[in-house]
C-alpha cells in the first residue's frame, strides 16, 4: 500500500485540513511555504493520466475550497497550484495529488519558467500536438 493510502486508512498520522467522501487534504510534511497542502483522491490512482475525470473534478473542487479557506485564515496573497506527473517531473509518491502552495511577500519559493520563445517554432509544436 502506498504512503498516501496508509494516511487515508489512518495507519500513518497526518495533519488533516479537510475531508469528504472522495477526497482528503493534508499538510505537506515538508512545508515549502506556510499552509502547503496536498489534496488527494481517497482511491489510489497513479497520476493525472490514470485518474477518471469525475474523480479529478472532485479533487479540484476540494483544491478550490482549500484556497478559499486559506485565503481567509492565513494571510495568503496568492497561490501556486501544482501537480507533478511521473518521476521526470518530480513525482515521488505515486498516488495522484495536487500541491497547494500559498504565496507570501518575501517567501523564498522560486517557480521559474525560462523564456525560449525565440528558439522554438510554435506552429510546428502546435501541429505536433494536434496531429
Ligand atoms: P510529489 O513530489 O509531487 O510526489 O510530492 C510528494 C509530497 O509528499 C512531498 O512534497 C512530500 O514532502 C510529501 N510527503 C511525503 N510524506 C508525507 C507524509 N507522511 N505526510 C505528508 N506529506 C508527505
Ligand atoms: Zn495510494
């Protein structure tokens, strides 16, 4: 059984933020920023490619609830909402989950996109995706 399934079963302790029939939200054990939360489906699906759409929507519904709650209760100025899919993207626990990362003035979280606009032919990329 994976570590998140063990948390869902109550075999491993966690700091629960929210729970309903289909989803659970817990504090990430390693707080990238204060309030860093993981939202997971109670059923085990490996990643965004595997989870059925209705279950995915249940998770995202909970994600939105948590952002609204944390906006009210912590002094949150913004959020990054993040999912890592597969090892190459940094997924370490193979049970689908969404990271909610509250953002604060002067927090030291860096999520940066390098601008490669001039290096790639967007038309070709579009065609490759749509073929
Ligand atoms: P990812 O790298 O996207 O798979 O994220 C996995 C996250 O789970 C990491 O941010 C870990 O800090 C977090 N994590 C690992 N073990 C636990 C645990 N027992 N309780 C809460 N969060 C955990
Ligand atoms: Zn699992």
